[in-house]
DNA sequence: CACAATAGTGTGTATATGCACTATTGGCCG
DNA sequence: CGGCCAATAGTGCATATACACACTATTGTG
C-alpha cells in the first residue's frame, strides 16, 4: 500500500495518498476480508453478526432502534436483514406505533450465534495481538471520538 | 454507538460489541459520510478520488497496477472506473500483452482533480485536527501494520 | 370523527465490494 | 506458421451502502 512507501516517521497528511478517509476504507476492507476468510464456514458475514449480537443483547428491537444502535443506515439494515430472515435466524413480530415491528432472534439464530462466538473470539484475538489490547483500545476509542466529532 | 456505552478505560475486547472488524467498518462509514457531505458538490465519491490521484501521480497505469496500488480488488476497480469513463475523466488506451490497456486522466479529469484538491485539504484538516497530526499518523501506520499482519 | 402531522417501514436507483467464471490477446514453442 | 498458454481484462452473482421517495399506521387536534 501507499502508506508503506513513506519511510519517514511523519506522514504528510496534506497529500492525497494519505487521505484519512481512503486509508480507513482500505483498512476496513482488509479486516473485513480477514473476518470473512477466518469465519466464513459459519455462513455469517461481517454485517450480519453484529445484528445477531445486538438482538441477543437487547432481546428485541425495532428497525429504528437497531439501526441507531448499530450506527448503520436504516434502509441498509432493512436489506441486511433480508438474508437473516430468509435463513430463519431473525424474525419480525407484532406491530407497534406507526408501522413499528419488533425484531428478535429465532432459536436457530441464537444457536448460530452461540456456535459463532468461540471462533470469532479466536479471530478477534489474532487481530488484537498484532498491536496489543492496550493500543487497540486506544485506537478504537480515538477513532470513535474523531468520527463523532467530525459528523456533528 | 456501542463503544460509547463503555465508561471504563479498558474495553473488553472479548465482547462482540467491541469487535475490531465491526468497529472499523463503522468508522469507515462515518468518515465516508463526512467525506461525501463535505465534498459532494464536486460529484466525486470516496472511491473515485483516489483513482484520479493515483493516475495523476503515475501518469498512466494498467488495471492490475492500479488495483494493486490502491489495494482494491481488480474487478471492483473495473466497475469503479465505469462512472469515471462515462463522465470523461479517465480514458483507456492501447493494448499490451494479454488484454492489457493503459489508463490515464483526460484533461477534464486533471481539471476536476485540481479543483477538488483544495476542498479535500480542508476536509482532511478538519479530520486531522480531531486527534492531531501526530496521533493520526500513528493510528494510520498502526492500522496498516495490523492489516498487513493479519492478512498474511 | 375527520384530517393533518408524525413516525416507522419498504422500494427504486446508483454505487461499492469481491469471488468465480469467462473472454481476449500477445508471445512462445514445436 | 499455427496453436497453446499465460497474462490481462470483463461479467454474473450476491451482498453492502445510502439517498430520495412512497406507503402505512398512530396520534393529536379541531
């Protein structure tokens, strides 16, 4: 990658090859690829497991709640739920205010998540050990802070 | 966001809500949205400007060269070039070995990039000032190192 | 009770992403 | 010289992403 071509300690962040947005997009792709290659025998993609985990933690949630919590566009969530409903991992239930429905894991969804978690933990640890837990914690917190700062 | 809900200094990286992959994907989306909202009057998306910048720096390149340099899948590049060719910013030229062609910026592409760069610099600086240049440099270098370590 | 305002959800369009597969073509070798 | 082969490029499929818009149901107000 381009960053690699810089040998000096300080990147020139004025140069487009060091565009933060582009480089974060690249990093995101790289880790997504690792995630998929390490875990694809579960048939769960990086967009799907957070949905399952969120529903397991919250018992049930509406579309709007869930998309807010996951920080993804509501309509993106609608479509990402498609394969999960199709495969019987998530079901939508009764109606509330507006057209409001509730989403919840099916038994099959719970079981898929339980089987998934141990392997996920291994993959996560493989990632964490590249920089160490302390550094990763700091990086994730800093990135979140920056992302929130910039989008408000 | 979920990370936000953790108050203690140390994140428990064993918990799926702190999945590195998921959180980096979220951060990537967040910065992409900022990028688009700050720069969309140029009509150039976050996948397109790196292509233009790369071609400006390298004069010309084949598909394979370019996808390698940008760290994106070759077939993704093929499609991302679609709108750029359609809009007359990039042109493909002669043939080499195999089906090899060369890609280069058109005058219109050069001009669009020139007009784009000053506004990009402002957006980049807005991002950089959230954590400071030193910290961002460290983070980008760490992330690249981790991404390379994990995918090999 | 009718109706406007509101909230929740779904769809059409466009781009992004990558794997598996196909197509093309220049050059080498028999 | 002609066919094979390796290198390069493009397509089909499935999913991901988000904006703009349409649709549906609830609720507040007159």
